[in-house]
C-alpha cells in the first residue's frame, strides 16, 4: 500500500529552465550553444539558450532537415544560411527584434566575408540589409566593401557590406 508511483524526477544535473517563447511553457534549456564558436551564430545560439526549450529546438532540427532538403539549401552558402536562419527564427518564434549583431555597434569587430576577406573595423550600425563600418585597419577599404559617399552621411574611410556577404563577425582585440 505504500508503493509510491514512480516519478521521473529531474536528475541531479542542473539543467537550466527557460520559459520558452515557442510553446509558452517552462522547459529545459539547451545544454550548450548549438553553433560553432567564433561565428555570428554563437550570439544567436545564446539567444536560443535563453529563450527556447530543448524540446522545441529538437522539433526545429527535424523540420530544418526538411527545409534544407525541400529548398535544396546549401548551408555553406551565405544566402542559404540567411534563409535557414529566418526560417529558424519564425519556427521558434524568436524574432529579429533583439538583433544579435546590434551588440557589436560602436565596437571594433573582425569580419570574415564570404569571399574570405578578413577585415577589422568599427561597426557604425547594422540595419536589416547591411553593416556600416569605419576606420578599417590598414586604412584601405577591403574588397567586397562598398565605400560610402562622403557627404551622404558617410565619413571618409567608411563602407558598407551586405549582411549576406558576412560569414562571421566577432569582437576584435585590436
Ligand atoms: Zn518550447
């Protein structure tokens, strides 16, 4: 008569709990950042860990395989990554409102472009389409960056680049 129903108690390992923006319930957070360190995706990964439960993320991974196959997305391609990420944001209900790139504004950043150019500069601003940068290390504007017209709101030595052409961005030590 004293038999306790067996409950699946949480294990002793401290799993962080998040209030998930997709399923609106509390659930286990992702155990680690799902993305490779040193890439733009790390910031998004941190956002996911703070806002999305593991269960929903697993559902996204399943759905993502279908999206990649149906859309024939080659994730080595920046544009395909962009599509994949916006699908992920809408699936997980993680809007672009907290744009992870905004945190780099006014900082020195190192950018690697899809054409393998690495540039260090100060990020002036980030809009939906482009990043605006100034004070490039070495003084010259690297290839792949579009110089801004002086007098059109752009200081000399500043340039923009399409988000889709940015492979990685990280804070620069210099
Ligand atoms: Zn969830």
